[in-house]
């Protein structure tokens, strides 16, 4: 028996739940499910409410994929549109059927040619225009909405649909139109056909190579429907699942994958939507099987490099091994091992990279991507790790494969090279867009966020991360969304927005702990610790960072623990825990010296200064600032100046202390980090030196946190609370809380006053 749930409100226009829905309170939809529901029903709030009422508890929780076919999404909505179409004259319905068949799921743009070839009369379209259902356009017919188009197609008899597809196939003659002609030929078929299956498969391969996963997926699905061989059908469905994932339709991809015997494909999907530990196991098993697998029929031969390179479930040609493959079940070993490395990174169980390198050795290939470098670092072979990571980070040229570019970005981050990391991840996103691999874009931006943490671009980076978060939710990548939530928690910590930091961190940690995602769990914990550190809560910061160091895979992360070492040393020194801090710094210093990163060496020198009493610390601070000048972590440079200025004040070196503290304060203000700027002002006051007023002190908006100001500006532009919540991936309740805080801090009572105040502030 399927358990139904009551629909939570998705929009203020949503109708109440149907009367046959049980009285049990509905579980709240996760943000990812809410976004995907609205996407599946084309933004129609009534259809969304109907769909939510039909979801099982597992679907509502995001554990199972949402329905994939229109008839399963909102049958009542579709039934109402069908009644409208049936009320039209026969001739009008025929024209609408031809237009609908020409537009969805494959856009072929052949309507006008088909009308001319069949000498159809288009005057009956006037009846549809009069009813407000459709209208004539320069290219054919425009429908009122997506549901009307679907109803126009599904209302027709099966024989009429086949005739429409056959007519459209006859008028598609150009060489570039071959895949679309094949689509219509397949859609017009009466039943299974080996000849049409082969034609559709070849057409799907061409569309895939051209970077059109929407077309290739439709062709592969149709080929599978006409195929009589179970093994070939499974292979075609795996192709279609891969294509669905690439175009950003995670729910359809998971539904199709469940109909195949491709366990490795399921593992790759789990990497982005399920339990990361289980994903690693499936990917490693897939790599072992692929090592001895023969290419499936239709797969490109080894050595070719013209197959679709992607960053999703399908195989990619490996420049490291010279291999290429078609679908995930016959993917090269390098592809699965690269994904296994990513699964190890997400779980935080980096020791499992040893298992993957063992499989690589047994397969006679070099460990791909960051795999070898991580394995060496985990073993403490820091020099070997540096060489391996340098080789991977060097593969960040323009126009490369998204997977290799992503790994180049991760390697650059591990080496402390934030400029190269930003370049590689931006290029990974661009390459994914160019190849139609929508799902890979948000993953690249997950790691771009790390490069932006400390390089003085928190606001622009936060906006880019919010865009990536929305895309991750829309494409069904809830694991990636969790990582992005943790990144946003760190941005909030950098800018001192305590409420938002705690909300983001709590959301990330709750999801991460349930899915063995050690990376976002650790990042969220670090964000909270940094918030405490910036607010002077040193005991709390030290406790959080100690817990981070002690937590195992799925709860913590060795790389995050390493990155957070300078903050732990600072908190530990402030609370008298110098023994453990010295041990943590010793390992950090060994890594910094091995990789030679100016930023890491600067932070190591800062740690040494903090651990050195009295005047002997001064030279270590000077060394740190000299190294910071060669690096890119400008935010950490400002923190070093703050700490140095405080030490100079205690040593009564007033002139240099004042200069350092003023420099730190100005830097923090430019980063929009008011809590850190206030720490610098407090040191200046203790020094007896006047602190320069913050820029814009005369503006009332200076009293708002960064998140409050963003919400206030959106509200002043006329956005509703629900619209603001959707844009910022927050709950409407949180937006209401922020607006109440805005009104209180600004001393106003209405949105009208808010509009006037912000306009005056901008003019000033």
C-alpha cells in the first residue's frame, strides 16, 4: 500500500489538500524535493500541490525519485486540460497534435514543412486562439503552457500520433536533421523493430557526441522501447539514464537506472544523491569489473577521443590512459577510479583511496586525477603527494574535459594554489556547459567556493554559490547542495552573520551525517568554529576544532582539519592548550614546507608566532606577513595583521601596532566582515589610538548584517517572502525573521518605509 502525504504549501496560491488525503500531518519537503517538484510541473502551483499529495513518504523525503512521466505528475491538472482540447473541432485538434509532436520531447522545428507537405489547412487554429489554448507564431504554433501542449498530444488516438510522427519524419531531410528524423520514425513505429533500434542507437550516439544529451536520451529511451534483446535494452537504458543525468534530470535518471543491471551507474548516481560510502563501494567494484570488461556493441574503440567527455555518470575519454568508452557499464577503469576518489573526498575516508590505487595498479594504469596524490598524503609521503598533485593541477587548460578540470581544481586547492584552483573550476563549469552536461556545473562551483573563501571576494562568491545551490537542488544533486550549504555557512561566518551561519551549518550537518558526507559536515563545523573565533569565543572555537580533529569518516575530514589548523592553534593558545596545538602545527608545517605554498608557509609562521612567547614572536609575524605578500589569502593576511598588532600593543610598540591594526581594520571592512573589523577597533581603543569610523557609518544600513541587507533590498524591489526564500534557498519563515530584524534595526514598520530608506541610503 502506498502511503500518501498531505502537501505542504509551495505557494500562496496553492489549494488545500484533496479531501481523500489522510489526516496524518505531512512531513515537510526537503528544499531539493520542493525545487524539483516545481520544476517538474513547470512552475504550476496547483499541479505542484497535486503532485505533492501523491508522493510517497520516501519520495517526499528525497529518498526515491519523483515521478518522471506527465501522466503521473498531476493527472487532475492534465485531465482538465484534456477536456479543453477535446472541446475543440477535429481539424483544430489535428493541427495542435502535429505542433505538439513537433515540439516535445524532441524539438524538430518541422511543423511548417509538414503542413505544406500534407497540404493541411491551418485556419482551424483560429478556434484554439479564440479559446486561449494556442496561437500562431512565425515558426508554427505556441501553446498557452506546457500542460496544454502535453494534453494536445495525449488526447489524440495512438494511430493519429503515429501518423503525425511519420509525417514529420518525411520532411526532415537535412544531414543535421538525421537524429530528429530517426526520433520521429521510432515514435511512429507500430512495435519492436531491430532495424529501428539500430537506427535510433546510431542517432543517439551522434547526438551524444554533439553534446545534446536531451536528444540522445530521448533517442536511447525510444530505442530501448523497440528493442527485444534484454541485455541490449539494459545498455540503452543505461545510456538514457546517463543522458538524463547530464541534462540535469536526476529523477528520470534514477528511475531509468533502476531498470538496468548497471550497479556502477547506480553507484555514480549515489555519489551525488545517496550514501557516499555506498557510492565508493559500487564505484570501486565497477572499476574492478571494467578492468576486464569488453566494449559493448556500439561503444567506440579504445584510443578514440571524439566521444562525449562528461563529468557525470557516463564514461569519459581519459587523456591519462588513452581509453574511451560509451556508457557507464563499459566505462574505462580510470573513470570509475576518478569517481571513487571523489567519493572518498566527500566521505572524508581518504584512506580508502589506497584501495582505489590498488585496483589501478592491478589494472596496469596510473591512478587518475587526485587519487594518487591523496593516497600519498594520507600515507604521510608529502613530497610524493606534492609531485602527483602538481601533475594533476597542471591539467587546467581551457577547453579540457570537465572531470579532469575538476580534479585539477581539487589538486590546486590541496596545494594551496587558489588562483589555479579558481581557474580550473571555472573552466570545468564552462566545459560542462559547452558539452551540455548541466549536472556538472554545480559540482565545479562547490570547489570554486574554497578558492573564494580567503581571496577577498566573499560577496560575489556567495552569490555564485547561491546560484550553484539552486542548480544542485533543481538537478537532484542533494549531496552537492549539502556541500554548498556548508560553504555558505562559511561565507556567513566570514561576514559575521551569526544567525545565517548557524542555520546553514545546521542544515548541512543534519543532511551530511545521514549520508556519510564528511566533507560538508567538517566544513560546517569549521564555519561555526570560525564564527566563534571571530566573536572572541575562544573556548567554544577550540572545542569545535578539537571535535573536528577527533571525528571519523562521514563526520569529519582530514583535509578540513588540516586547513583549520591555524585557527585551532589560535583558539588553543588563547585557552592555554599549547601542547596539542604544537603537535597540530608540526604536521601542518611539514606539509607547508613540502608543497611550498606561500600562504601555507605564512600561516605556519603565524602559528609559530602564536606559540612563541614575548618579543621573540615578532620576527615570526614579520615572516608571516612577508610570505602573505606572495600569496592570495588576503583575508588571512588581515587576520595575521590583527594578531600581530595585538602582540605589538602588548609589547608597547605603539606606532607599528597602530599601523598594523588600522591596516587590518580597513581590510576587514573591504571584505564586509564587521565582527573582525570590530576586533581591530577594540585593539585600537585599548591602544588609546582613535579608530577611524567605518565607511558608511552615516548610512542606516550599516546596522544590518550582510544577509539582512540582501533580504531588505529584495523586499524593497517588490519580492514576496516566498520569492526571496526561493532565490536564497532559505525557508519563508527565515526570511520573515530577517525582515523583522531589519525593521527593528532600522526603526521602521513597513515596506514602504524600507523602500524610501534604501533609496536615500543609495543616493547618499
